C-alpha cells in the first residue's frame, strides 16, 4: 500500500476511535438522562435488529447444522472418530461461525439501514435540528443503536447456535450415524468450558457494538449530500466486516490462551 | 427596549458551513428582550448562515458569540445545552422535522427529552400546540405527508413547546400564502408580547412591517442597520 493510501486509512481509524470514545462517554455519562425518549428507541431498535431477524437467523442455523454438523458428523463417523464431534461443534459453530454469521445477518439487515437512515438524516439537516433543540445527536441517534445491536447480536447468536446444534444432530440422525442424543450432548458438555460462555458473550456484544459504531460514524461524522449516502453505506459495510474480523482475531488469541 | 443582551456577536465572521468561506465579516450585533428583528438580504448573501451562527449552531470563523451572557467558545457542554433550551430555532424549507416521528411526536420530543414541567401536563401541552397550529387532524401523520407550509408550522410548535426567550426563524413565510402569513404574524406577535425576542431572516421585508421594530440587512459581506424598506442607514 502506498503512503497516500496509508495516511487516509490511519486518519479514518483515528476518527473512528474518537467517535467510539465519544459514544462510550455519552453512554456512561447520560445513562440516566431522557429515559422516556431513549428507552423506547432502544426497544424499537431491538425489535428491528433482533426480533425481526429471528426467522433469517433460524434459517441460517438450520443451514449451518446441515452443512457443518451433518457433514462433519457423517465424515468423522466414517473414519471412526465420532468422539471428536463435540470438539468440532464447539470450535466451529460456538466459537467462530455462529457469532460471525449472526454479525453478518445483523450488518446486512440492520447495520446498513442505520447507515442509510443516519446519512439521510445528516444530509437533510436533522442532526443540526437536534442540536438546535439541545438534544445530543450521539445520545439520541447512536447510543440506542449501539445498545440494541450489542444485545441483538448476542441473543441471535445464542439462538443460531441452539438451532444449529439441534438441527445438526437431526441431520446426523437421518444419516444413520450411531450416536445417541445423550452421547452427542455429553460430548458438547465435555468440550464447552465456562470461558466459552464468557468469551462468546463479550465477542458477540462487541460485534454488535462495532457494527453500530462504524455505521453510525459513516452516517453522522461529516456533512453529507443526499447523493453521498449510497457511497458511505457501502464503505460502512466493508469497514464493519473488517472491524468484526479484527475483533474475531483478538478473541482467537484469547481462545488460544485460556 | 433595554437590558442585558440575550445574544451578542462581537466582531464575528460568519462562515459557509460547507466550504468554510467567509460570508459576513465584522458583525457586531446584539438582541435584547422583547425586540423583533428582521434581517434581510439578497438570496445567497449568508442570512441563513448568519442566523445559525447567532443561534450557536455554526461556529464563527472569528470573533465572540455570547448567548445569555455566556461565551459559547469556552462554555461547558452543560451551559451550551442550557442556552439552547432558552432559544428556539425554526429552519427554512420545511423546518427539518424528524421524518421517523409523527407530527405529534416531533412536537413532543424536546418536552420528553428535557423532561420540562410535570409529565402529567405534557399531553395537554402537545395538544394545545397542535390546536394552535391547526394541526390536530394530522397529528398522527409522518411529516413527509404534509406540505412544506404545514411542516414549517410543526417546526415552530416544536421550537415553542418549551418556553423560549429568543426565537430565530429562517424564511418562515416562504410558500405560506395570505392566510398563512396572517397566522405566522399573529403567533410571532403573541410571542413578542410575552417578552420573547424574535429574529427573522428573510428576503422580503414587506410582510413584517406591522410587527417588527428592528431592521438590518446583509449587503457586501456586512450586516448593516436598515430602515423597514431594507435601505441601509
């Protein structure tokens, strides 16, 4: 990468970091302020980013169960290694694919909508209108989205993993794999550690927060014209994916250490 | 009219927000309680930018802006928000309403956010504002369903739902029609009689002659005191 490409990248990273710090500061300092406004906004975003994504997440859980677990179980059984089914399941679905796939669903369905909404609000001058009313735009527009997306990605990931685990066993059962449900769940129980639950919670909440912050940053950070909204949305999608992968890489190190 | 200035601009340079180019230079202006200012000028001369700067929404290129005696450049966030709550602003061209909210919710938003007064009174205050703006029948609609003329009224009611001391309006009469002009002049006259300072940016002085008492015009990058015909003194 040339120097001319590195400098804007570093500047963007710095601005994104500053935006994240401002968001966290507002989240903490104004947590008790304007609850009658912020509370319903969090609920609305939870509905959009969480509840309304249940069918799509369930469908992906089924697909994951079929593709990963069904196939892997059948393959491991053929080579007489079906005692590793639990290990594969936890490593692939619980630690990696489940959170990442859920984050992509939330990004596609809700993160992009946030970037479009906020970019349009910025272009139409609604942010200045909020300021004129003494309303902090970060508190009103960003904080509810960050909270809702963090909670949504965590809950949806848990749901996706449960669907994948059950459907995976069903597919294995249909392939006549000699594995009882008790043996299957006992393997999972043996492999899962308490650290998996803690890291899963932290990772998924961070995925949601990264998606929300990156999309809100691109929608709000600088003056926009209405024709710029499409471009900033596509940039926000790319940077959200990069952000989630970077968070995932940090947690990978965490998994290796614990 | 006398007393401490509510808004004071000292040697202020007004910038174009998009380009950073100076539009009005060396502005020395103050507004005190009960004044009704009309600021005129040709389209594109910087009236809107001047108004936004006077309201503390745009940062001046240079000079000092004081709102209610507070220098905004060094004021804490708490002070800035307290100043904004004492000041209402109505944007031009439809008032920049929040398109995700209904008309009633747009008006109620400042009330709910700042928790102004007793919660039990809020529905009645919103209903009274809707009735005053003749908007009760459209209270449940989103702003995109209204004409620009009605959106501007919603914006005024949103600015007035919390009692203000200064009301700044950017081109409020554009597209208002004869009945609309009378309505606006009535409402703003009422505000002035209760001691609110009104500042209007416009390119047509004529409708305001019956209610305004202070006049200025932006000409050649300068803010100049003028007569009611818009001729600089």
